[in-house]
């Protein structure tokens, strides 16, 4: 039996994790837990997948989610294929797509683009990444994964590791976790890639956190690793030095508890060595798989099916 | 000795009083008063004020303020009062007030924000805090504090 929505989701947009209350996060995760493939649920509905910049995982997982519920997918990947390349405004593109589709999923390199499209059209819009700003369905997937393994989203000790300055996934995750109780964050990063003050200000007084440059993974329920990007460093030597200090290898994993879960939004390059994949704590491929039920639940709820 | 500031009255126009000390030059820019302005403009800076310690003041002849201008002044001088002068008398007096939303008033400092692209969309900020001033871009969600506010002139 299909679970009925407990909150009003029909027709709303999903642009930023800031728009989500604790109750909404819990409601969505509960639906994601229940949802199963159903080729009738979204039959006849069309999802426009507007990827102005490419993305393997997010695009495929949204398409998979829609198809598993019987819906259809139209769209493009890369701005070259769109009328934007001919000089059409994003707002005009959105107004046109609105006439063809029931829901828009979009990724765009400019921050705020998804909010602009949501303000322009009357069908629901899901932000699948707007520049360095938000990627809410990644955060919901992260929370879903944590909840699946720990059976709770309160009372957790969570380590965020790597590039905490530019990594949007860690910003959104930290903000989402601030909706829950008894969360303690350990912010592990090189000095020049620390969590931005604007994010810390939102955590102040809500979530206790410590900042450290040491790769201390002891006594944590979740270790969330992000990639340190070479292009963020003016000096290549400095990058090599920092990169090596934040590689999660078998030795670093000796610090993990048996029930710690190791997450990564992927793609990884070399920040988690491949031999770690076999450890029971490594959950990043299950994390990416969890993106499908989360997106299935979201599509169904927003489309009011 | 009377320490009160004595400056000439204007016949018709606007007096902006209780401007945060040191901000009068920015208020003049907001008012669009530049070289070549032919109306009488009186500027006082760093004068004593019972209410805010030190203050600036600007008097401009033959000028009424648009609502947008008042919003811009509220961003740099939140305690300012506006006096509308008609025939040497105060015809109307009000305090500037920062609205909860600012559309087309402040430039987003994020160069990668959609409002700084070729897309035709005015900047849009919500006021998260008035004191200290904190604005959040409706689109890219960047938080801007008072010191970083870049008013569109």
C-alpha cells in the first residue's frame, strides 16, 4: 500500500535545505523508507531534467527514480544542447519547459538559478545543484543513509573531513543536522579550508562543534569525507602536503569504531584508498544508491501522486 | 555657551538628520549629489547629538526622497530621521525604516550569483537581522553583513 503524505508536499519546490524543517525531513525520509518501484504511480507524468552542466550520479539517479515510478524523462545535459546556447534567458527556457513537463529537475553553474526558475514557473522545481550553493537531495540522501545505519538522527557525533570551505555538501549537511538534537560536530580540515564563518554563525548556539587540523577519527558515529580540490591551492607543494594529511587509508581507519559509518558524496579521487571499500564501515556506495529512494519519494510527494 | 549647531534653514526640500557619524558622504552619493548639482546642499559631520552621541546631517533644497532612496539611507544610517520642509517649516517627519525585503537596492557580492549574470533579475535580499545588519540573498543565499553592503547607486 502506498503511504499517504502527512505534510503538504504537493506542488512545492525543493531548492535549499534551509527550507526544510525537522518534521519535513523526517516525513520525507519516512516516505523514502517505504517507497517501492511502482510502474503506475507516476504514469503519464513527465520530468524535465535540465542539466546545464553535466553530472553523472545526480542526473542518472533522478532519471532512475522517475522511471521506477512509471514516469517519463525529457531534457538535456550540457548547455550546448539547449536554447541557452542561442542566447535565450534561463527564465524563458523555464517558461517553455513548464508547458511540456510536470516537474523540473535542474542543475546550473550559477548560484541562485534554481530559486529563480522556481519563482518563474508554477510547476515544482527540484534543485540538483546550483553552483557552489545548494544540492538539497544530496543532503537528504546523506541523512537517509545515516538514519538507516544508526536508526536515529539525534544524539550523533559526526566528523566532517577535508574541504569544508568550498564543499557545499558539508555546509548543507551541517545546517540540516542543526535541526536535530544532541549533535556534536568535529570539523577536520586544513587551516585554509575551514568551515566558512557564515556557516559557523548558523551553528553557533545550536550545534556544538570543534575545529581541528588533526585527522582524529576516534569516537565518531559518522565520518563524512570530501575531496580536497587541487585548484583551491595557489601553491602545488602546499596542496600535496595537505592532501596527504587527509587521506583515509586502512591505517587511518584503525581509529574507527565498529559501528562508525564512513560516507563520501562521491566522486572520490584519492582521499579514500580503494582498499578501504572492503571495510564494514565503508558505506559510500550504499549512500549513492540511497539517492534513488529519496528522489523517488520526493518526486511522488511533489507531484501529489 | 550654547553648543547647539547653527546651520542655515532651507525653504523647501529635505533634511536628513541623525545620520550615523561619518556616513554623510555615502548619503550624498545615495541622493545622487555630485559635481554640478545646482541646489543648495548643507552637510554637517560629527556634530553632537543627544540621541546618538555624534551624528551627521544633510539638508538638500528642492528635493523629495523616493521610497527606494529612503530604504538605501536606512541601510547606512538606521537611526536617520527625514524632515520634509515646506516654506521653512517641517511639513512631515519620519524615521527611516529598513523593510524586511530589499529588491534592486543592494548588489550581491557573490560574482557567481544569478543576479550578477546576463539574466534579467534584480537583486533580492531578505533582512535576517537589523542590528547588527545581516542580509541574505534570496537567490544564492550568501549572507552579507553591514560592512560589506554594496548599495546600487
